[in-house]
């Protein structure tokens, strides 16, 4: 049995179709969303190199890039869901990438921040405390796919920022 999905979504797209379609390739987190188990976790792992590149820039550029990833994600995830014929298919992980970038937005780079940002973001993304769960169930389309992960990133980012302020990430 393969660790990757054999067909994807109601429209039964193949991994080759996902990887060769630019919109789907990005929506599936450069292919990481094709993982059969825990695609959101694999999508968040795929965000780490992107974060490491963004973290080398000034805060203003990091902010612009993160807002761009998030804004484009609304369109990207909506189009991907339409192509798959399924709303918020688990393999669409661009929202995890944006959420992870948001988590680390205002925290100085450290490997501890990379690790704890990952852990905190995954906890909030999986547990979906209020109002994240409500948004996940009631907001549809590309905005709905993105918004719950954006909020999970904000919640995780606040905790990470507090941890950094206490010197726990040094």
C-alpha cells in the first residue's frame, strides 16, 4: 500500500494530475497533501522551508509575503476544491502553509520557535476550539478553507509570542 493517495476528490484526479496542474500543485502544498495519512501535518512540514526563506527578510517583507500567501490562498483553495469536486478536501494544505506562517509572524527566528510553532499550530488546527470550529462548519468556499487555519495560526501565534516574551524560545 502506498503512503500516497491513488485518486483524489470526487472527481478522482490522479497524483500526476495534481502535480502537473499549477493550482493543484500549490493547493496540495507542493505535493505534501497527497499523503494518505495526516496530510495537514505534512502540509505544515512543507511550510517550514518556506518560513525559513521568509524569516531571512525584514518584518515588512515577511508581512507582505504572508498576506500574499493568505490572500492568494482564498482563491487557490476555492479553485482547487472546484477542480476536485469536493469542499475542503484534506489534501488541500495551502491553508496549513498560511496558518504556519501566521503562527511565526511576530516571533524572532529560532529553531525552538520553528518547533513550538509547529506543535501549537497543529494543536489549534486539529482541536479547533471556538470560534475556529464554528467557522470551519459555517463558512464555505476558499474563504472557509483558509479562515479556520488563519485563526488557528493567530491563536498559536499569540501563545508563541507570549512564550518568546518569557524567553522560553531562546
